[in-house]
């Protein structure tokens, strides 16, 4: 009797799960993809994978599938203590995160960014700096495309800037970045990690497989991070935004108006603070960490300087449009499904006026209920989905309906008080009113700036060209959209596919 | 990363390339026959050019309209009813080659079976979207779908046009599979389906003959096996690179319908294996881009509409090419975009227009 080749099992059909299943299917492996969600909520993913010969088990998991597998690849959002995953481990089946699978197949040099806040900005900035120098640079992970979707065709010269979450790091075995950036650590995502200690330990796994040939870029201002660095085998390069000197020589810091790097006794300037286009001191820290990592990945200071000067953050992703009369206006037009909107909402602890709506594309708006009852001030519903939104959420908080985005913005201004946040995170696609999410985001910014024009001069507004990436200004906290990445549909490969 | 509202250029290019190539091949395959029968070598070429122009206009319509308006129940049922009425009406038309397939209005002829194909795809896209969460619920989801598919397959079958009926069933089957209908339903349907097909084929003399000559064309080389033998001779003569455009001999009164159903044989003869493979490759690209548009579609309706339209074209191409190569029993269905044809060409191009339309809405 021939030995049967056991299939790979991919759990969770979020972005990275779909990418992992496609990757394995393309390599001719037998793949079973499974998700708790039923067919009706996963049509696009299901269809895409079926066409490629992936077997699907939707609407629940089957234990036999997990125990008779050659490997189980787990998407973010799936709890590691899922009984079926435990059963797989008990049966001796390796259970890994998507980044682990990707790491085993990629060629080249990897920089991984983790932390509680600012990962996306840092990763994007790091990617921009590496790209300035040319060559094959791939940026992704929790932002943009999943790492597994980036490995194809990579060579030894390929360089990666990858955002990794604590969730992904829990599922690694050999994953070893040449440069690991650990930005900061604060209690967050305790819904998934039972204690802060577990969360911290998961993050610190980014160092677990590093050797003395690798680098750990760590935040010297954050004692929790430093605490986790002590057991790292890699060379440690601390960075510090506060301006105090770093003991022991090596490090990245601001000296006067310049970002400096000292490595093995040699000092050099990475960029001038004046070049930074992003507002907010916290972002300078992200750029400093990114610059240090870029340098360790071989970028030249001139490239770093140039990238810093042109870096403007990520448009339509929790983008601060303006602060008007103490109200922060944020554009997260890219949040095109319910889960993305929920994550977006998580970024703002204060009272929030949420603009929702567009063309309904699945999901249950009621899932926003618990969060909105706690921090929502009002929901403003636009577009085709407004009926559905009103019927799902009006038991929780007041829901206004507006015919146009302009009307919605005006309504939001009327109800928001100083200290509040107005957030466009529509949880819907934009096609009933706009060409795409970017068009919708720009329209929103235009409307907000129109308000800005009519405000009294005492009001402070973010200048148009300098919109922030993250809403730290009002909330004092940056979002960690990456941690809850279980997000089919919104920030997916779709937007990234090069189009013919 | 802002994305422009642009439709799939690759899909458009490959379609236009196939259409242009079709014009060349129709000219090559038909000029001698046209001179002989219609007194002008340009007879079929001009006809094909006119239909291509109408088809491109239909493509533009399919591309420009808001495809999401098509999912209103009023529209879907209008198409379903119109297709039904026309399919019944066509039975009372004067038969051509003993089949009631065409409705003639003046110089124009129209095949209601093409509308039936569109009606089934449109209805399924609409139905799957509405029943998304319960596709496997037999009574409310599957039964209405099967009823409608069966109804149109039956109406087309009695024309008789078994080839198009089979294309409809195959397209609908793949759409249901992509929608997540469990395989055991397909297994359960396979038994009565096979019985029906056996009945349909074996009780009709000419179909039984076609099966027999399919299994061995030489049992009746001058009768039922003639067409397929001539087709195979054409393809075989072509070799690797063909005898050269316009140089083929089989189209000169040996091979019946060289400019329509058997045009692929002329391609094989004149352009050889390489030319034939290029055509196959073009349909593979079409399949890939069409399904890509489907899985990137912003809503289930667009997704299944694009998938269904793409599949209908590619399945038809697959069946046509298989017939020409003797891999399937002879059926009278054209090779999309390439065979000389009227309404079938217009509907295929309209379908591509709709797929392009869906492709520009990738979220």
C-alpha cells in the first residue's frame, strides 16, 4: 500500500490564510482550508480557493482533518487553544503561523517589526528607506500583503520589511529575522493573551532564533521592552527619542536636530529632524527605529534621508485629517468590512462619532454593538446599507441617516464635542457612491477641509500634506490594527494585485 | 494605494485578438465557398465584420451599464420570461438543417438559446447572492436553481440543440460548485443526469450515429463519419506549423462548415499545432482573467455573474475544440469569437463586456 501524502491544513480564511492556501496549492500540495464562518460570509475566498483546487471545510472545523495533516497553518484571529489545534499537536502534527511557513520558503534578508503601537508606520517607513536604495524590496506581513504572498521568486538579494504581531510570533519555530525591531509594549490585546506576561513573552519571541550575527533594535525608553531584550542572543541596538544619551556605546538617538546612529564606535547621521513630514513626536521614534533598522539592513544614510523626507504615512488608514475645535477627524476609508471597522474603532478609547455605510458587502453590523455601547457617541449611516445599519445598531445608540457624505460630515460636526473623535470607518464597500475606497477617503478629507475653512481661526488643523498616520494626538494611543488582522476583504491582496 | 477605475486590459486585449483572428480565419475558410455559393468571396467576411461591429457595440454596452442594476428581480425575471417565450416561439419557426434554432427578422437571425444561456447565468448569480448563507438548503436554494436550469436545458434540447443545452448545464454546475454546493448533491444528480443523457442520445438516430462514428469514424466514412474524418485530416495535415494561411485544402468543399463549427480544423491545417495552441492559450488567459475578475468582485452577484459568463464562453470553446479533434461526439456549437456567427458572437462579446465591467470594481 502506498503511503498517502497528508494534506496541509490552513485554518482561518483571512488574508494570510488565503495567501498560505494559494501558495501551497501552487506548489502542488494537497490543501484543506477550513474556517468557522459559513460559506455565505466567505464567498470570494471560497471561490478563489476552489478554483485552485483547495478543498474547503466551512462553517466549522473537523477534528480528523487536523489530526491527519502534514502541517497545520494558522491564521491570525484563530485562538491557539482551539480544541482542534490541541488535538493536532497531540497527534504530533506541526502547528505553525503563516509567517513560519513563509520563512521556510523565502530567500533573502528579513527585518521584522513588532510592538504594541506604531508597527505599521515603522514597517512602511523601513520599506520606503530600503526601496530608495533600489533592489528587490518587499514590504508586508500584517500590513499589505501577507508574508507568504511575498516569498515567490525571492533571491538571496531580496530584502523584506515585515510587520509581525504577537499572535504570529506565538506560532513560529525557526522564524529568524536578521533585524528585529521591538518598538514598545503596553497592555493590549488581553482578549487574546491571558496575561500581560504572556503577551510580552509572545512579542519577545521575535528574538528567539536570532544569533550573534543578527540585530535587535529596541526601544530604550520602554523598560518593558528592555526587560524582554536581556535574553536576546543578537547584538542589541537601543534607540531613544528622549534625547538622553545611551549607555554602552551603540544606539540610535536624536542629537540636536539630527538622528544619529552609533555602531561599533562609529557615529553617523541618519536624517535631519527637519526633513520629517509627519507631525507628532511619537512618529519621530518610529522613523528613528526604522532608520536604524534600514541602516543595519544595508541602506545608505542618503537613502534614509530621502525616504524620510518623502514619507507621508499611509493614506486612508487611520489617517488624521484635521483637528477642529478639539475634535479629531480620522479617515479610515480602507476599513471596508465590519471587522476592519471594529479594529479601527478600537483605536479610539474616547467618545467616537462613527460614519458607517456604503454598499453592504456582508457581515453583521451588530458585531460593532458592544464596542459602540462603550465608546460610541453616535452612528451616522450613509449609502445603501443605512437601513441595515440602523436596524442593527439603533438599539445600542442613536443612528442618524444621511444621504451624502457631505451631509454626514456636517451632521458629525453638529454632534461632536471637544475631545471627541469623528471616524470614517464605513464597514462597507464604496461603490454605491464612489469609485473606490480611495475616492471615498479623498471626498471625506475634502469635506472635512471645507469645514476647516468655515471654522474660526483659533482652530488648529493638520495641514493637508501632513496628515498623520495614527490617531495618537487625541487618544494618546496608537492603534494596533495589525493585531486583529482576521480580515478577509478589506486590507487584502486585492488592492495590491498589480493590474494589467 | 489608490486604484483607478480601470477594467481588465488583458481580458479586453485577448478578446479583441480572438475576434480579429476570427475575421482572418473566417475569410480564409470561407472565401472559396462564398465565391462558389454566393458569387462573392467576401460574403461571409462582410457578414462577420458587421456582426463583430455589432458585438463590439454590445461589449461597450455591457461595460458601461451599472451591472448591479441587473440584479433587480424585475430585470432577472424579465430575461427569464423573455428567454422562455422566445424559446417556445422558435419551435414554430421554419427549421434550418432540421433544427428550430433561429428566429429570423428580415436579414437578421437570432438564436434564443443564447439568451437562455444568459438567463440561466443571470438567474443563478442573483439566486446565489440571495441564498448565499444557505446554498445547501435543498428546498429553498437548490431546488429552484435546478428547476430553472432544467427548464432551459429542456427548451434548448428540444430545438434540438443538445450541445448548447450541455453547455448550459455544465456552466450552471460549475457555478453551483463554486457557490459551495456540496459534492454529494452533484453525485446524487449524476445518476438521473446520466440516465437522461443516455435517453437523449440513444433514442435519436442521428445522435446515436454520431456516438458510433465518434467511437470509430471509419465505420461510416462517407456518411456520419465524414465530417469528423475531414476535420482530422485537416488537423493532421497541418503538422507543427501548418500549410500556411489561406493555403488549406480541406476547407475547399471537403470539410462541411469550415467557417463556423469546424473553423478550428482550418486553423489546425493552415497554422499547425502552434497556431492551434495559441488559440487554446488565448482561451486559458480568458478563463484566468475572467475568474480573477470574479473573485475580486465587490459583491456575490458580480462574482457569480463574471464567473458564469466566463465559464460559458470557455466551456463552449472547450467543447467545440474537442469535437473538432474527435474527443467529443459532434455537436453544432461554434467556437466563441472565431467561428462565423451572428447572435452567438454578439452575446459572447456582451458577456465579456459584463465581465470587464465587474473587473473594474475590484475592491
